[in-house]
C-alpha cells in the first residue's frame, strides 16, 4: 500500500499552497488571534500539545504552524471506500433494484478503491496518519501489542525529525472545561528525547456546531491560539521514566491551562507552575 501511495502522490495537492489558501479563507471568515508561533522549532523532531475544544482546533493549529505537523486520525477516515461500498451495495439498496447493476459492481468497486488510494495519499501528504481508536483485538495481549507498536511508531516519527500533534485530554471536551491530561505525550517526549511544545486554544468550544453556524455566532466569536516556549529534554524530570512522565504531564497541564487564559492572567498562572 505504501508503494501505491508513493505513486498516487502525484495527484496530491502540496501542503503549502493548500495551507495558504485555507488560512486566507479562515482569516477572512473568522476572528482568529495567534501568538507565539516563533516558539515552534523550524526543524527537528518534537511534540506539540494542546487542549481540545472543537474540530476547528486542528486546522487553526495546522495553518498557523511554520512547518508540517503530523496528525493521527481514526483509521476510518483513511478508508472512505468501505463506508460508501457498504451503503451502495447493502441489501435493499436502490442500486440493487436497477437492471444489470451487479454487472457494474466490479467497475464501481475498482473506482472506489482507486479514489480511496488518492484520499490516503492526500492525507499522508498533509501529515495524516491512521490509528485504530479503542483497539481491542481478539485478546488483551493483542491490544497491548497494538498500543506498544503504536507508541514505537510515534517515537520513530519524532526521531526522524517530524513534529507530531497530540491532544493529551484524549478527546474533545463536552463541557468547555479542560480535562486531566493523559501521560502519552510526555512519555513519547521522554523516550524520543525531543522537545514538547505546550499550546492553548480558547474561544473555540462549540464553534462548528449547527447552533453556532445558524445563529451567526461562528462569525463573531474570537478564537485565541497561543504557543508557549518548548520544554527541552534537558528540563525533563531526572527520575525513572514512569515517574518522569507523570511529573512532566502535570507540568504540561498547568502550562497549557495558562495558555488558555487572557494575557493579564497568564503570567500569574505561569508563576504557579512548578519548575521541573
């Protein structure tokens, strides 16, 4: 599949022109204020973390970054042909009622497969990587092995010089309140010995909801996205990996929270963070 994607990337739209167009549209349509992007390293591996409030968080982060960011999306997004095929050829589908439609099924299947290959190539070009969410497998052992291999893969990407993005809450907030952070981002940074960049976004909760769009609130709400200073490996806790990840996670949670506050409260909140 990787070889196929390499070939099909000739059909992919390059990231930079697409990013410039999307950013211009977003800046024209919405009120987005960004600060601190100079803190994002221009090269080398690293992890950028942020609180997660809405689907708009990812494009805001991506278009204002000075470099490509690698994102991990649910595997279903990389297999669009499967859902369409199930819908078109399910029992009782209107297509199955058309004379001779089954003769066209192989042609449609090949077309959908080719289309999916192009989608995967495009997402890979823009930094997308598939993961299986809530993987269970056939046994607990298989599940453990999957997540162990996934962590190894993420570490490898970082060591190869990629900047990856993780949302340590694990999912979008349902209340607008930042949830406790999980330790994965800190663990990966420690394993890869790469800097971790805290960022915070505010104003985007409920941004891309039907209510926000229909009421027009989407055009009047102001989003603030703030990038903090990277925490280099030299400042990671000097203890065993598990304890270090826990301590670094607590520090990240404080710093990201501070970055979601208004500027006049931000320095005060940072002053309460513990030096590692």
